[in-house]
């Protein structure tokens, strides 16, 4: 059975909801999945999985510090083991999926794309193929202004039930083709 790990960091629950629906979809698609908070991921080996998913909110168009620290730590230990190679040759069957929730008050999705690209680069350097990046518009919990008056308009209640259902279906379809 193919295996996926879904790593995520979430402070107000948006990214966690997305991660949970991804897991449901991937299980429906026949993958064995583990869902882990970044802070509880410990020493998992990315190379033990066919698909590594990592998700985080955008904080000032970056991943939050605990996510950056985690990825840097993993990267440095793989580097010491000689697994980071010039040219970053792709390792067949090793895939990564990046997901990032954001509220886009100022510049829309461009608030999130740099965070997603940044996370993806770690996997590219480790020889993984980044199969996709998902950006999910989400309520800015705790900020009425950012949830109603920003560039994306009223984003309260997002991701919606329908958004989460779509995420589940997309996750299922993604693993079915891996
Ligand atoms: C400190 C902080 C900084 C944020 N910076 C941004 C940002 O630069 N751009 C953006 O679109 N959303 C920003 N947000 C909104 C979050 O990315 C968004 O609400 C996200 O879905 C929260 O995820 P979570 O519920 O999983 O913690 C920020 C939120 C916080 C708390």
C-alpha cells in the first residue's frame, strides 16, 4: 500500500481542517496516511513515504517560524547524510504536495504563494517532485477587519463545507494518479 504523511501547523484551525479533509480523500484513494502536527512529527523520514504533504498558514507571506525551523532542521540533517545533491536529481516515486491557507487581505493569493514556494523548495532540493501547491482562502480568525474589508471581501466561514469537500475530492484524485 502506498503511504502519505500529512504534516501541518495550524494556530486557528483552518490549516488543520484542510489537512483532515486531505487525509479523508487520500484514504479513499487507497493510500495509508498519517496526519501529524509539525511540532509532533519528531524524526520521521520523508523518504519512507510516496507522498509528503506539508501545510501551513501564510504569516507575512512566509511560513510561520516553527515550520521554517522544522524544514531547515530536516534539510540540514539530510544534507549531512549526503542526500542533498547538486542538480537536485529527481527520485522516482517521491512526491510532495504543499498547501497553504491565507486570508489575502492586502494582495490576495500573492500573500500565500511565496510561503508555498518556499516550503516546496526544500522538497525539490531533496529530490522530491512537487506535484502541486494548494492555496486555500480562509477566514482571518480574530480580525473582523481582515475578514471583511480586505481585497478578498467577506471571507468569514472559509474554508466552507464545499471548499473542504472539493479538497477531499482533489486529494483522492491526486493519489489515484500517483
Ligand atoms: C501573525 C499572522 C500573520 C498573518 N499574515 C498573513 C499574510 O501575510 N497574508 C495572508 O494572506 N494572511 C495572513 N494571515 C492570515 C492567516 O494566514 C490565515 O488566517 C490562515 O488561514 C490561518 O491558519 P490557521 O487557522 O491554520 O492558523 C496572518 C495571520 C496571523 C495570525
